[in-house]
C-alpha cells in the first residue's frame, strides 16, 4: 500500500514537473522555413532585401547627434558592430535601473530620453524601426538567449498564460495555431511556429518594416480579440515568453516575411 | 530623409556588361488608400529615376502607382571609361534624391 502511494506521488511529481515546462515545438523551425522560395531569396540576398534600407538608415541615425545633449548613440557606444554584438539576442530583459521588463524598443527610447535628452520615438516609426533593426542586425546569426529567473518569472508566467489562453470571437489561443497546426494552410498563409526571431521585419503585406508588437497585434486581430497596444505590458510579457520559446533559434533581424 | 542603397562594381573591363542595382526607401503611395479617418492619402510615387554614366543618360525609368513600395531596380550598362555612375530620382511631392559611386574601367 505504502509503496503504491509512493509510486503515485512520484507520478504526480513528474506530471507537475512536466507542467512546469510549457510545451515547445520540437524541432524548432524559423518562420523562414515556412516561407515561399521568393521570400527566402529576398531575405538571403542582403542587397535585394528591402529590410536593409532600414538598417542603412539606422546606421546613419546611430551617428547623428540628437536632443539637447547633442550626443549621438556613437558618442557613448562607439561602433555598433562591436559594441552591440549579441545585445538584442538577450532581450527582452529586466532593466537594471528601472527593474522593469524592457524590450529593445524600450531600451533605445530610454537612451533617447535619459541619455540624449531627446523625445522618445513613436513605436513603429521609421526612426525607431531603423535603430532597432540596426542594433538587431548586430546579433544576426546568434542564438536567441534569454534567462528566466526570479526577476522576470512573473512576466514569463503571464506571457505563457496568454499564449495558452483562448481569446476573441474565434476562441482560439496562440498555441492552437502555432504549436498544433504549424505547416498547415490558413487562407493563403502557411502557419509557422510563431517565433519572434526575425523582428523587426519587412512584411510584403505591410509594404514596410514592422515591429514584433505590430505582428502580434495582427494575430490578436485575426482571432477577433481586443488588441493590446504596442509596447504594452501584455505584449512585453508575451515577447519574453516567445523569446524563451525561440531559445536556440538564430536571430534573423532584419527579417523578411510575406 | 531619403535612404537609398546602390550597388556599382568598383572595377570592370572595357566592353564588359556591368550590373547596377538600386533600392530606394519610398512608400509609393498609390492615391487609392485612405487614412484612419477616411481621408484619401495623396498619390506620391517616385515618378522618374535616372542613371547617368559620366554625365550621359544611360537608363531612365518612369514609375507610377503600379510599383510596390521601396522600389528595387536592376539593369545593365556596358563599361566604357572610368568615371562616375550617378542615380537621381524625384517623387510627386518634388522631393529629390541622388546617389553616386565611382567605377574604374581597365582595358
């Protein structure tokens, strides 16, 4: 009897250990693998990739003085190609100063307001996309690498719960499309695993560059759910969960998507 | 700020076919879209793009609302003399852009 009870406890313990580790597709595949040949060709040739227009602009902005400080990003950070290497692969992360979960957009704007004494850049403005794409480019090819610890566990859990919770008039959760149905067709799209690794990315449908949050809002819209604002806590928490889920995939920024 | 990227090979042999490429960041507004308040967004496209090789025109494109945003063009010229390859363009608002790159031609 006692032994059987122990066995039961053991089984329960292993079930709960399993539950603590949320489901992840295996093997992980970038959305690029689900894209058509034309989109892949556009991405793989740096010159024809329209996303590179934004990194070119980002490089210019990096060296331009801004705000009342008249400092450029380069005044403090010098050469982005060395000093920003691998930085965005570790985002979103908890900022040391504010103790808040911050993504790369938020970090750049923090430097704008606090270090340059300049106006923050609007989410999805060409300038912010240019700077984040340029910073992101310095991590291209590196593995997405976030750590979940005591500081960001609450954010991670909120993001995870959002991913697995049904929402909207269609009553679907992220997991229904991106864990259970990747590789299948939805209208004229092939559903991917829904990873964050190419953002900011150029989307042919948008005819422009867009942030991860813009892409996520499109998914909320798709299931007829209320769309959280870009830069909101909801989307930041979801971004952290997505980064954990994409851990090991290579950063593709600036990506190209249909 | 107009941003463009051009690709001109730095060197070529006389008589050789040379590939030139240009990408321009531009919304290419068709004039058929409306903003969130239902107001028509005025048409604004890069209507003319020129390429000059040592001052003489070697390529011209006239574009309109049928061309996607951020136009990308690729075309060929025959290398003759060393000098400059200059691109220039103008949109419906009269905003102009230019970019150039030198080419060294050997015998």
